C-alpha cells in the first residue's frame, strides 16, 4: 500500500471513458513514477461497469487514486470535473490508454520548482502499440514527434507556435494550476481539438515555458484503431472554429492576424472548390453554439471572392514548394 499524501504536489486527471482494458497499464505508469507526491483523479465519464470495476480495484490498491463518475458529455467535461477537485500545485493530463515515462513527473516538477517564472514544461513524445507496448518510436504512420520538440519562450512566443501547429499531445505538458484558474477550463462545446483550444487560451497567462529534453520524461502515446478520428469534416470544422476564436486583431500582432485571415480564407475556399460545403455549415454550427466569432465568420465568407487571386497564388506556391 502506498502512502496517501494530504497535499499532493501534482494532480493527474484521467478521463476513462470505456477504457477498462487499458486503464491498469496507464495507472501502473503512475505507480512506477520516481516522483511520489501526486494524486490521480479517474473520471468515469459514462459510468461503464467494466471501467468502474477496474478503477475501483486500482483505488483499493493505492489511495492516491480517486474515482468519480460523470455524465458522458465528452473528455472536456470529464477533465473539467477533475480540475474542480484537483488539489495539486501542478496539473498533468493523461488519457486512459496512454502512459508517462518513469521520470516524467520528477524531472518536470524539478524544472518548475527551480524556475518560479516558468508556468509550463513539456518533454519528448513517443508512440507505441498495444502489441509491443515497451517498444516506443518517434513516429507511427501519421503520428510523429516532428516539430514538437525543443521550443521555449514566453506566452506570446508559444501562441505564435501553437496558432500554426499544436506541439503538445495532451499528456506532454506539466502546468501550474494557476494557469487554468486564470484561463478557464476546457470548452465543453468542442468535441475535437479541445486541447489545442485551451493551450491557445492559456498562452495569455503563461509567463514562460520550456522544453525538457530528458528522454525519461516522455509522454507515451498509444496507437490503435480507436485513437485517430475518421471524421475529417468534423476535425476541419473544429479547426476553423478554434482558429476563428483566436482572431482578435487588436490583441494580436499584425503577422498573427494576417496568418489567421489567410488560413481561414484558404480553408473556406478549399471547402467550396472541393464540394465540402458541409464543412462550412458545421463550422457555423460550432460558432453559433459558442457565440464566439459568428459575425466575423460571416465576414470571412463575404470576402471570399476577393481572396480568389491570392488563393491561386498560394496553390502555385504550395505546389512548387
């Protein structure tokens, strides 16, 4: 039996929707951590019996695990329930089918403790399969660590990086809880790319971030058939909605605003030319629900004809790049 800590340093939040088969392996990676002052909140969003049985067994063996149930309204709502209960100074997210390398918490906590001005630290990402769980790789099919490693700077620099590409898998960063207290919790209206949206929103409250290149701090991500979304229209529509939510011309630099304008117009034009008008309406639906960027989205649509010449230039540039 592991000692229970009255005030854990790290709060780990795991939504475990119908993932009873993977949960013991995921939780073992926490028990095996060289850093021990943590709590882990297991959120059974859907109240699946198999998941409940697996989680309760884990909790009975180690009092640092806490089990709660929530309605099945998606991983964002489950993570938000965990954030409400979190007592730790730092927040670590983890999906129920993934793992953390053994020194992940120890090394990342040390970085934040030794640098009071840092609000977020992240490390390498490795991928593995269920058939060979101990064999980790930097790339499996379209899952890759390319472009994710080695970044650091302040919150503005992080925003400039993230607006072009999400460099964080969900279990990569360790973040001060204060950041989420200020930025707010996950947007429960978004069913995809909700992690990208919250990291973008957090940038305003992150004083600085850094990359820890120690290999034993890796976020370990499982590749399996259920881990990749096949709803490409849903993914692209969420991409447009999240991108538009960040469009605040008076708060962004000219380059950042221009990038969002070009990406938005390019995506909308692609949807029209490729007969994917469903994408346009799905995006509109997200924005009406969110009540954020609705009229700006309509303005982008109205300006589409003026963008066509630039679109053709972009197509030629990308073709010969």
